[in-house]
C-alpha cells in the first residue's frame, strides 16, 4: 500500500507548489497591472492553475531521493504508522472528492440541459453573430448561437460544443447584440471555458486548500478583466460598453456555478470591472520594468518552492525516523542430519592432501567421484571438531565430515554452505574429508578446528 504515500505526496506537493506560485503571482500582478500588462497577468494565472495539476516538485524530489540519496534516501518510504495515516487521509480525501465531484457533475448537467432546451435565433441575430465571428477570425460553425427563456443574462459555455446563449426575454438593439457577441466570443478565443473547467475540477480535488477557492474567484474575475480590455475599444469606449452590460442588470443569471463565462453577474461586479478598466486605460506600458518584475517573480517562485519542498522533505524524514520499526530477523536454525558409514562407496577415489599442522583451512576443487581428506591430527575425548564448508563453484551437493580412529565416517550433506560440530568420544587421530559423488567437479572452501 505504499502507493497511498506516493498519492499523498503528489497531492501535498502539487498543492504546495500551486499555492506558492499563486502568492507570487498575486504580488507580481500588482506591479504588472500598473504597467497595463493584463494579458501577462492572465497568462500567469493559467500557469498557476496548471501547476496545481502537474507534480513537478514530487517527481524531482522522488528522483533526488532515489538516485542521489538525498534526505537519507527515505523520502516517501513507508512505515506502519505513516501508511496508516496516509490510508486514512486518502480515504477522507476520496470522500471529499466524491461530494465535490457530484456537485460539479450536477452543475455541468444543468448547463447541458439548458443548452438542449435552448432555441435557434432570428435570422438577423444569426447574421450579426456570423459577422462578429468574422471580425474575430472565428469560423461561425465552430461556435453555436442560441437563445433561451431560462436565461436573463448572456453566457458562453461548452468545451466540446462551444455555445453562446442569449436571453430570449430581452429585446436587443443591434449595438447591444454586437457588444454581447464580441464579449462572449472573446471568451471563446481566450479558452476561458477550459480555464474555468480546470479551476472547478481543481476545487473538487483540492477542496481542502483555501488558495484553490481563492483561485476560482480569481479565474472568474480575470477572465472578465482581460475580455473587457479587448472588447471595450471595439464598442465605442468604456461608457458605451458598460452601458450595454448595465442595461441587462435587471436580474441575475440563474445558472449554478460551472464552466461558463457570463456577461455580468450583478451591478457591483460590473462596477468593479468598470473602475478597473478606467485604471487600465490610464496605465503606461513599460516593457523593461515588466521584464524585471517577471524575472524576479520566477526566481522567487523557484526559490520559495525549493525551500518549502525541502522543509516538507526534512519533516517527512524526521517522522520516518520516529516511526520506523527495526525488525530483527529471527533466524531459525535448520536441523542438520548427521550420517555415519564405514567408508566411501565403491568407485570413489580417495586422495589425501598433506596439510601443515598450523593450517586449518583449505580451498579445494574436488573432482567427480572423488574424496579428499586432510592429514591426520590428534583430538582428545570430550572435544569437538567444528567445520564450516561453502561451495564456491558447481551445482552438486557434497558430503563433509570426519574419519574417526576406527576408520568410520561421520558427515553432513552440504548444498551451498553449512557449519556443524562433531562431538568426540574417543581420543585419537582424526581427518576431515570432502566427498563428491557427482560426475562434475565442485569447488570448496573448508575451515575446521578443534574446540
């Protein structure tokens, strides 16, 4: 279940990265908007939204921990307590996502129902719509234009089937409709429906982060700011443009929150937009100053993200150290069966190797159907002969043991490695042997001593 820790890490680090980038964006846009670079601010808001989805920091830190051993190489490694905490946290997160997802699904469903129940418009309205599409370089067949009695404010919505819906209860003048179409089609050109869908989806998955809720209001507000900055110059100026919007402020749109862009929510919102556009109209662009601001913002964002991520990683390392359980592996000795016989079987060639008295280890290659023995050495009654044998080459098992004073053999079978102690009941001369009953040679290391 270590995937729960990885998923929790992705959620935490994307949330952290996005939040830091959003704070940096907020202070950066306060400078850029004074220089009239609203579109740069809006592009930055797109980047912030995407950073909430892309696990860059998580990927970099996991790679650093796994391949460079940073943070002791334990980052995102599980312990029983960390696993349990992450499992509970992920379960609660899934429940929250389910609730928020149902709400988002319901909003989208209501919006689709609104589109299905809408009607075609009069010919002159369609003609004007196509004309405005041509002004903006949009193919008319790419965006639908409909009207609905369920709407009291114009709205643009749709990803797969972009649609501009105007209220059927209003009697529009041509100048009003042109301003409305310019506004809603500019939302289409900016990709605002995508941004709003991303921000709503982000709120459904990172509902626990207050910065994400703030981001949703920012995307709504700034999509309107940038759209207004592009449209009002084409409609006779600020007064004429906002006059059209205010003339429609007799009621409020009854659509639930969803991935759409409206002409105006209420009078207060429209007033805020008007005042902002007046300030924007006075701004003097200063490219050099704006470039410096962006450079500082990028540097600050990278530095703060790295510092915050390192702090989280160090915290995880500390928690890991406090919760890791050192499990001692209990080795249960496997019983070794001791065999006895009167001597080697027929066909086994016995070879005695002369071993100096002060030497207690050998490194032999024992040919097939061979038995090698050491020189004899004296052992007293009550002592033991301990042997340790390891096969260094070959796949066959061998017999390792001793030849006692009567010529009988006592031995164990070794397949890989083994250690054993032979108890001595009669004093006398003993030898250690290795017997290979297979047809292929076996390499052996043997250590023996009397104790």
